């Protein structure tokens, strides 16, 4: 289901922050890890609303297909694979920033749909 993916992503981002402490230092690693977890949680809320409490326009097949592709476990498996190279810290910054853009885009799109409906 969709809920277990949110748990997987959140767990991976927590581990990413903790594993990055030696390379980035505690404040940066925990701050960026916390930002990634915050973005993940905001994304999960937006996606949950679209899938389980859709508004007019949320049933757009392109949107659902795009969200389905971006929220699959393949991303987590890629992060785990990169971790084998001990390069966690190189993923933390783009993930911390990317999760913010992702949930803000979903919220923006929901606002646009609400205005049109």
C-alpha cells in the first residue's frame, strides 16, 4: 500500500542523516536529515490526500502515473545501493532540497485545481 512507502522513505532518510554525521558533522547531518524527513512527511500527506480523498482534477491519469513512478521503492533501493559505497552524505543535500520541491509542487498543483473547481 501507499502508507508503507511513506514509512520506508522516512526510515531511509533518518538513516541517511545519521550515516552522514561523520562526513558532514552532527549539526549539518541532523539538520539536512530532518529537512528530508519533514519534506517526506509533507509529501506523504499530499499524496495520501490525492489518492484517498481526491478533489476535482486529482484523477488526472498523468498526475497519478507520475506520482506512482516517483513514489515507488526503486528510489529507496537506489539510495541503499549508493550507501554501499559509503557516499551517504552526497545524497543528503539533493534529497533534503528535492523533497521540499516535491511536496510544494504537489501543494501548488492542489491549489490550482481547487481554484479551477
